[in-house]
């Protein structure tokens, strides 16, 4: 009987994970965590008969306790309770908490030597060296859940990354891929959330529209697979069928294809190293007919350029990029800034950090990473308020 936990259970990745495990008799659920959607968290915990359900918000704990009354499922609340849930013995943990908040529980789980299915890309962007070193020290396994990195992982199929000539990750281009810069300047929240290919949550959908999601994934590719930044490429692929390609030293190019359904990558990580049936659509290539690829436009979508600058600077600048991006996203959602101004805020925050030797330190100490995150959030907030 495998013991699993799902961190970020009520988000889009968590829901897809729940869908895959709800009928598995060989799986026992240890912990589920969520945010303010307490009713859904309790419903999932009851169905999976979890040991504990945790809300990130202390003020939501009474509601969660009431919803779980008589179920036999323990209830807990607060960010420390989420980290403590990662201490509960589990064979496999889905890390799907959105943002920098997912780093601590992921690190705690890795210290116990568990298998971490990593959907929280911010962990590698802000603390890649620390995360990988923690896994190596404990013998833990990190499996990628982003469709692009799962695709690279599957293309490698046990091959050493030293033979990689290039790694190509694809982007749908989001809802604004055909928009002019002038039109994007007036983009609304509803338009930014309307992703043309994937069904995702609000924040990641907006990140996709701005290409910041892809920017984080470029850094994630470097950290996860130890690939030189110059060997990492991005292609806009509107059909969202090819998720990643790997080019090898012998000139061969392998591609990973699949439907635009996160249950494929989640199912691969859940069943790894084996493959089992996953209830996703099967591709009909004859019906699809043609696949389109184009280079991204760094002028309209500067996030990719910023990611490459961060990889050149290394150190704690990944934490700065992510923190500033999260603050900028908060302000766009609240209607305080225009869509293109998110990238402006991030770039100004990175410029401020570039003049401080502190941010040149390697991302190997949690205290430094947290300090870099806090400083960047303060700077970005000051910009928005100014």
C-alpha cells in the first residue's frame, strides 16, 4: 500500500491528482492541504479518507473542523501546520502549492527521503541548488510534473544529460500570442485568464499570458537537468501537442507528444518507474494534421529575456525574479497596474538587486533565500505603490 500526500489539493494540479488517485485501491492518503476553499478540501479528504486535512489559513480552521466532524479526518490550520504535514511518513508527495509558499513543505519532505512530484516550479527557481542538494543528501527522488519537464525527463529515458545538445520546451503563446503590444497594454483580467489550450488556475493562466510561466520553466530546466542556459530553447507551439524536445550530440531529436491534459504528466510521476493507464484523450495525428512552431517575441514578452539574465547572474536572483513577479501579479489582479507593467516591475526589481553583493551568493542557505525573497517583495511593493 503506497502512502501519498497532496499539497495544494484544491488547485488545478491537485484536482487532477485527486482524479487519478480517488479510485486506486493500492493508495492510502496521508495529508491533503489547501487554502480558503475549505468545503472542497473537506470533501476531498472525506472521499480519500485522509489522515489529516490542512488549510493554510488559521482563520479557516474552525470551518474545516466543522466540515470534517465525524469523518475521522484530523484538521489543522496555518502555514506551520502545512510544513508539519510534510513530516508525516509518505512514499510520494505531490508538491502543487502555488508560489514560493511551496518551498518549505517540499524541502521538509525531501529531508525524509520521499519521492517528491514537483509541480511547484518556484521551488527550483528560487532554491534550485538547495533543493537538489537536499534530495541528494537524503536519497530522495524529485520527479518533474510540469508537462515540459516531464517531457524532457521521458525523452531522456535514463540517458545522461551530458549527451544533450539542446533542450526545447514549448509554449502555447497564451491568449495574447497574436496581440500587438498596443492592444496588450489594455488587456483585462478576464482576457488574461482565458487560456486557449490548458485549463488552469487564475494565477498560472495569467503567468502563461505574460510568458512568465515559461520564463520560470526555462530556469527550472537549467536547475533540474543541469543544462547550460545557451542550450535551452523555447518555441511557441499553439497546438500544445509537443511539450518538449531533446536534441542529442549525434544530431537526433526526440519529442514528447501528448494531449493538453496535466493528468498525463501527473500520472507518469505517480506510476513511475512503471506506466499505467491514464484516462486522457489519445492523440489522433491524422485529425490534427499539422503542428506549428515559431520563435517567441521577446519584445512583446520580455519575461523570457529576464529569465536568461537571471541565469547569467545566478545566485539569489531567481528568488528576486519570482518574488517580484508574484507581487506584480497581485497588483495586476487587483487592477492597480496594466498587464505590461508586470514585466516592468520585475525588471526594475532585478536591477535594484543587481547592485547588491548579497544577491550574488549561491542559493544554498534557506535563510538567504528567504531574505532575498522578502527584500524583493518590499522593493516591488514600493514600486507599485509609487
